[in-house]
């Protein structure tokens, strides 16, 4: 399963639906995320907790370690799939999904690896990964 930043943040920030995402991750055979999702997670933690990058990075790294989430490299193939996702589902495409850059890369990683995508929100529900 590929874990989007939104899902891990729901757990880390103890959002009301965080437990649902925790259970989904616990039931998965393997968990992956990307450096772009980690970037989004660290930035969100810094913003919400008003803490330093170092503190936010530590919290993110700890959460990834505890959950057993591996980070996949962003390859050229994933970059191409992200561009295809933007063309089809990206902001300004006119399509319902309106994916941003981070979303396009989460989509591309999940698609490239043939994994289910764990996410929060409605954007991915309007893609072929739903």
C-alpha cells in the first residue's frame, strides 16, 4: 500500500479519522511512501505544531519507522506517470480530481508499483485508483 501524506498526517496529528488510517496501515502487507510525501508531512507538522524543521523531521521519521513505511525513490518512470496524472487529473485540467503536485506523485508511485493508495479526502476518489 502506498501511503499519501494526507493519511499519515491524519494519524500523526490525531485527526478524528486517524484511527481508521492506522487500522488500514496495520492490515497492509507492506507500506511505502515517497520523499515528496515526507516533505509534505514535515512541512505540515512544522506549520501545525509551530516547531522547527528538525523537530518535525524527527516526528516524521519516527512515525515512518514505527509504522514500517519504506520510502521509494522517485524514478523517471514515476515522473512521467506524475505528468500523465497532472494532464488527466491535475488542477486546471477540468477534471473533478484536481490533483496538486504532491497528489500527482502519490498517484504515480502507487500506479507504478501496482499498489493501493491510502489517502484522505476526495481528490483521489475521482481517479482510476479509487
